[in-house]
C-alpha cells in the first residue's frame, strides 16, 4: 500500500510540474534600432581655391579623426551586437 501511495504521489508531482508551467511566447532578438542605422557624416572637402598646405592638412587631419571615430563606434557596436545575439541564441 505504501508503494502505491508513493507511486501516486510521484505521478501527481510530475503531472503538476508539467501542466503548471505554460510556455510563454517565443522571444526573438530585436532588430537594430533605426537611430543606430544612421550613416557617418560625409568628410570635409578642401576648398579648391586654397593655396596653403596648412589649410589642406587641417581638413585632412579633421577627416582622419572623424573617420576613425565613426569607424570605432560602428565596429564596437557591431561586435557587441553580434556577441549578445550569440549569447541570446545559445541560452534558448
């Protein structure tokens, strides 16, 4: 009789655990927010009438700084996004 009661108890517990936990809606990884899809600004152009090399070098230096700042920001964000997506997909 004890074995039957123990068996019914175990069956009752497994039945409760399988019916009480309802699966929720499947979560999906979010798309990239639109404001993060904005392209970098165009680089500055050197004035055609500029005869001074120092003015040309100022524009070139500013362009290099702007390019590398934008490249770093985009590259780091893309790396973070890909890493988070791999983690999210592995936890399923």
